C-alpha cells in the first residue's frame, strides 16, 4: 500500500499563490507518474497537471502558464505551484500517483479556496 499526505491548501485572494505538496510513503518500489486533479462542487474530477518520472509534464489548458508541477524522486514528493489564482480554481485538489505496476493511489484531498 501507498499512503499520500497532501498539504498546502488554504484560502487565498484572487491573483495570489499557493504551493501544494504531496508526499508518498509505504510500500514504494518505484513511482511512475504523479499528478494533481481537482474537483469542484457539482463537477467531475479533472486533471490539473501530471509529471512522469523523467520529468515530462502535462497541463490542462486552463492551467498552462499559471501552474507548475514538479517532483522530487528521492523524497517521493510532488509539488504544484499555483500562481495567479482565480475564483474558478477553487476546488478540492487530489494528489495521484501511479506505482510501478501503474496502480492508482489517491490522497485525501486538500481544499483550495479563492476569494474574489
């Protein structure tokens, strides 16, 4: 089993920044892709950004240029730097990792609230 602990969510004014972190622990042999998803009330969970073990990144179109995903393989940790936050970015943000067998693990979610 893999446990994910997320941190860094909170309340921020529009235009502000937050940095999310997600640390993986437990039965880790190797983590492949890591990523962040979000889910707002009444909406489906959507991909925010993902990063491969080698550092290749993917972003949802609405996050390009504002969000940056990174990872530290030695610490089994993924980060999401969010700048120029908008009220529509408010959601519960979930960390996702895929282990060496491409099995998905999810964090418990961290709330991001953006005031206008």
